[in-house]
């Protein structure tokens, strides 16, 4: 049973601060990792994808991957109230020919003005 | 709008009726995935399809649920004889040609909120 674990939160940070979201996964065969943002009542929106160990930066977002520790994180710099949402970590194992995503339950982020 | 399209956005059915959910992938995408999000729970994979083929249905309930992606037209998720426990948000996602080892990003549609009375 593949598992993806996230702290459910809520994680509260003041506006302008760095928000740090963490995720661990159980399947060492996992090859691709994704962060989605989901506002209440809306669909998931892809924020970042990462495939190789290390950091990947895109604007205010940085994804970090450590396959040895089976750990992936998302940093949001200069947090804005509009960043308040649930952040979903998703993991893909494409080795078996299926590209299904396994999701964590999400971390709810609240950015306080 | 070249995004993933789903309809209807909201669907109300009485117990025992059938629900049909439709999904048109993004332009240029040939892979479709269906996920279900139950209230207060995470997203769960249901089925992965390519045109005229079901590739992985390991997440589909064994009874009452079926999916197809015909050569022409949208992908259809069909739920027969709905029960109250089927009430959920059903999301479709699509991706382009998949390359082993690449990121294989999936983009989600707006979802269909199914309510069973």
C-alpha cells in the first residue's frame, strides 16, 4: 500500500514569511513528485513538479526532493494571503506502466495579513 | 479555453439512478485519469484511460462503476444505481504523451460535484 503523509495543519504564517510544507512517501520506486494547490471547493492546480534530487525553483516556490530520505518539501517565500489554501503532495510511480498519482491528504495553509 | 473540461459541474441524483460524468482532455493530451475526492478525504485514483483502452482500473470499485474513452468524444465515467456514499467530487485529469522518466504532469479539470439524495 503506497502512502503519502502530510501534516494536516493548519499551518499559519504571517504575510511575507516563508511557509514550509513537508511530505514523506513510502514507495522507494516513486519517480515523480508534484505539489498541487487546492482552494476550497475548487480543483487541484499544479504548482510544482520535481524529478531529481535537490532543489527546483519557480518564482516564489521551491520544491526540494531527497529520495534517500523519501522526503519532498515545498517552500513558499514572501507568503501572501492569496496563498491560503490546501497544498497536496502527490507521488507517481511510472515503473509499472500506470501513471496514477497517490495523494497525501493535504496541508491547510493560512497566511495571516 | 484549452484546459480540461468536465460536465456537468453539479449533478444531483436520487438513489438507484445512473450518473454520467464527462471529461474532455486538454488539446493535445491523449491520457485521461479519473479521481474521486470524498468529503474530508484525499484524492483517490480511480482509472487511467487512453483512447479506446483502459490502462489501469485498479482504483475503480468492482461494481456499478465503469469508464470509457472512445475514439471520438469525451471520456465518460458512469455510475449505475447510485448510493449516498457515491456523493463526492469527481475530477478528471489529462496528460500529454508520456515519457518514461519524465515528470508526466497531470492537469485537472474543474470537477463534477455529485450529490445523491
